């Protein structure tokens, strides 16, 4: 393993872009948990991302090219990481002495910040390393081939138990199914250059995602909401003529009292609300309550677990003496990790990414083909991710809850979001080259 690691390192120093495909494959197939002696459990993806980031930086130094791909999303994402680190130090400096802290808590907080940093790192890797649409297609095709094939095999009778040994926990996490639906649907609806075999495969992947979300794993609201949101955004973007009828149908169903009860009953009704909905509201209330100690910069990464556990939690007739609180809401988590400052910076980043994908220049340039399917598919995945954050810490996992095991699914979303920046750079470079070709050569100056 050491020899293989050294050989791979030497190879990645020269071609760090291949690390993006390695992250995709590792996030889907390398089922390996690495214990740390704390609540933090690592896996190959959490080791591969800092390694590829290091190889990228070494490659920049060797080639004497220290420039990052310019993007409006870079600044808010960088400030988000700085603000989260600042919140960690402020939280430690103003720590309530009545709240006990174990010795390994520094490692836990560092691990929580590392989840933020590795997510941003995955975004920047694709944005900076992918230099052309050919490699972006290869990365996308790898995800669709490996992820789609394994998703199909996992649902075949008799193979579900066997395939579980060759796949990671990402396949039971909502972000993966939302991303798989969005990317497959984007290519199927926009990329008319695909062969019949590719179209049949992508249609099968879509049907697999729908079957898994709405039938096999129906009890997981996050899964079918994420898949449904991704598919809804794709339809909204691809068929503008359906937008007005869809809005009218939603309004009519809402006013007649049909829509909400139908969705509510499909999600489990009163029983599921009592079991998960109301209890989550109690958890959210406790996290917000303890975070109001410092609402501007928050309590610091992962700190709210210790503060929230200081008092028993009561919900209905349930009395939790040692509640071990998770908010199960990514936005509430961000508020507690980094306060209003962190939440504001994250929304700034999300808005810039959406503006980039929805920008008239990019969508006008790439109306069809692979790039058109990629842009619209990732927009659908991004919108679904923002919705999923309401239901759990799916996109920036809480180290005590979804943690690094679930990070294997969320990191793929960040990786493919970076492709929007890469496509924007590729498009601008093409415009510059065309402009140079159209510029007449100046006559040589006479001596």
C-alpha cells in the first residue's frame, strides 16, 4: 500500500486533475472506516482531498503559476472558512467554564472546520484543475457510470446485500440520489448527441432514483424531497411552456386543500410528525437558545453539542436526561457554528454560484450538448441541496451526526458545483481566442 501510495503521489504531482476522478470513485466505492479514538470517523475521501489539494499546490509551484481561476464565488467561500476559524477561537476564548470540555474536543472542532475546508477544497479543485470540457465530461461520465450502475445493482433482488459490501454509505444518503438524478436528467434532456445506449442507461438511472426515493426508501423524506426537487427544477428549466400551468396547478391544489394533506400523508402523517417533525423542532429550539449566547459569531464549530447537553430536554411525554443534541437542520447548524456572520457568507456564496449557473452568457452559449446538460443539471442539484439543508446536515455535515461518513456523498455535490466555474473559464478563454483570431494583424513598423 505504501508503494502504491508513493507511485500515485508522484503521478498526481504531474497530473493532479486525475485526483477529481479519484475522489468520485473513492466516494462511491471505497468502503473503509478509519477510527480516531473520538467521535470523528475518517474514510479514504477525507484523506484524498487534502492530498490532491497538496499536489495541486505543488504543481502550481513547479509550474510557477500561482493564480486561481477567478470567480465571484471565491471570496465569500474563502471568507466563510476564515470566519469559521475565527468563530472557533472566539468560542474557545469566551467558553462558559460551567460547560465541561474533554481533552479530545479540540480535535473534534478541528474536524468540523475540516469538513468546511474540504468541501470548499473540492469546489476549488474542479474549478481550477479541469481545463477543458473533455475532461469535465470524463469526470461526469465516471460518476454516472459508476454511481448509476451501482445504484441499479443495489436495487436488484438478491444483490442488495452483496453490493453493500462494495459501496460506501453515500448510497443511503439523500445528496447522492439528488445529484445522480440531476446530472443524469440534465444530460438526458439537453445532450442530444448521446448515443442510444447512453440515453437508455440514463433513463434507467432516473427511473432507479425515482423508484428508490418514492418506494424503497419512502420513509426518508429527505431522499424523495431531494430527488423530487432536482427533477422539478430540471423540468422548470427545460420546458418554459409548462411553468405557468405548473404554477396554476399548485395554486389550485393549494386553495382547494388537496396539496398539503396529500404531501403530509405521503410523508407519514401525524405519526411521523410526532416521531421526527415535532422532536426536531424541540432540538432546533434548544440549539438556537444556547447559540443566542453569541449570535454574531456563534459558539464555534461543533460547540453547541456540549452547551445543549447541559440540561435535560423535554418533548411531549419524552424526557431526555442526556439528549446528545443535533439540530438536524444545516442552516441552524451553520448559525451555531459561525453565527449570523457564517450564515450570511454561506448565502452569499450560494447566490454567486446560482448567478453563475443562471447567467445569461453561460446558458445562452451552452443551450444544448454536454455543457448545456451539465449547467442545468448542476443548477438542479444545487437547488435541491439548498432544500435538503432544511432537513438535516446533508451538505455541510455536523461531525457528531452525519459526519465524515456522510461527507462522502456531500463532497460530490461540491465537486460538481466547481465545474460551473470551470465551464465559465473555458467559455471566456474561447471568447478571447476568437477575438484574437478576428483581430487583423498590424503591419510591421518600417525601420
